[in-house]
């Protein structure tokens, strides 16, 4: 199955119909909620269903608490993951165990360490994966959990917790943007060695705000992937917001709303991000047709006020 067939996918994926908390309830351990930047389970499930068949192998080189792995094995696929932080990897293992107790049939191989070494860590899997599905870390730009000193959320002191992956400087989340992109590119290149011919690399990523400025992280990831031999073959919007009666139902956190309101008070026309970009790549040499431009129509900046 190739992305150019677009099986099961449309340009906007309704992946936020249920809030993240509800999507995870009973399916993931309660402690895994502590991870600051988890993928929505519905995004993982829809991408896996669209680009793989039962029995296929799905890989996530930066698997966090294991959303890709869990959704893959619930769908009868096998999965392999790697995670730098031992505590997130342990949570991924606990989530996989929970899924298997609930009847998930796929098998999982999980490694701890720097995913730049994933082709060695998962040596027997070289050339076997149908899909790589991952997302880069967002550095200190995640919100984690937040409490405001004021009840209406305006003007009071804000306390954040669970907004860091760890205090380890080796974690790519804690590097500068150029270092993060370089590391992520190397991880993509290494993971591609596990891909079978015509396999697909899917990256979910959203724009971030750094000191008030909107950074086009999806665009930067496309450039990085390109440098490492991957060609963008399709691009979709995976909604974080719900869709109801033709409109968007925001799922923004308290902190996102607070930040947006503060930016607007300063005259910055900020919006709340309502989707993640879903970027689909293939190895450059494997592109079957050259019509990339048509397929990369931009569904970027689906934002809601
Ligand atoms: C955006 S999160 C992924 C979350 C995951 N999709 C989930 O749903 O749990 C990125 C993850 O990359 C991990 N990470 C950072 N640097 C890494 C590296 N060099 N190798 C492997 N994982 C790394 C972080 O610890 C973090 O858990």
C-alpha cells in the first residue's frame, strides 16, 4: 500500500472527536498521562489502519509511553519502539502489557536508548517495517499540566508540572532547534533502514510558539527529512479539535487559551492550534510518480479562535 493510493485517508482526519483523556481511559495506565507530548490514539490508529495490514510491522523510534505500539497491536500489527528515557519506556512496556491483557494480538520489541542507533538496536528488523510513525519532541514548548492562581485563568500566577520529558540534556527535547532537527533527521535516516521497500514514514507535528513567534515546525521537519533522503508524498491535517455541526469544538487546554488570550491582548493575532500536520514520506528513490506538488496540497494552519 502506498501513500499515493491514499487508502482510507482524506485531507482532514477527524481524530479529535473524543478528548484525549477519554481516548486513553482504560486503554493506557493512569501514570502515562504524565508524559507531556503524547500522540492522540485516534491519530495513531487511523494512520496504522490506512497504511498497514494485519501482521505488518510498525515502528516508532521515539515512542514515549507507547501510543503507536499500543494502537498497532490492538489492530493486529506487530510493533517495535525505542525511547531515550527509561521511565517513559517502562510506561510504554506497561501500556503494551495492558493492551495484551485486553486481547491485543500483536507482538512488541522495545529498546531503551538514543534512536540514532535504532538500526543496530533492532538489527533483525531491518527491511521489515511497513510503517514508521513518530513525532519529534517539542522541547520546553509543551504545556503539561497547568494551574492558575486566579479562577478565571487571567492574570494570576501559573504553575506548570509534567511539562518536561526529563532533566537529561541528552534528550533531544532539551537541545537547540538546529540540534533537535539534526538529531531528528538522523533518527529518521536510521529508522528508514528498518523500512521495507515502498514503506511509509509518517510524522505528526504541529507549529509551536517560541517567545511569541510562530515557528513552522512541520516545514522544518520536511526540510530535515528531505536532507536525509525522504520525499514528502502527502500531507494531511489530523484534528485535535472535535467536529460538530460543521464547526470545530476546541479541545485546547486551559494554558493554551490563557496564552492565546495574553498574546491577543498584546495585539499578536494568535490562534489556538486545532490540528497536527500528518506528513507522509517515502525514500526518494522509491517515489513511483513525480507528481509530488499536487499531493502536498497544504492543509496547514487549520486554526480556531
Ligand atoms: C513527542 S514525544 C513522543 C510521544 C509518543 N508518540 C507517545 O504518544 O507517547 C517524543 C519522545 O522522544 C523522546 N526522545 C528524545 N530524544 C530521543 C532520542 N535521541 N532517541 C529516542 N527518543 C528520544 C522523548 O523522551 C519523548 O518521549
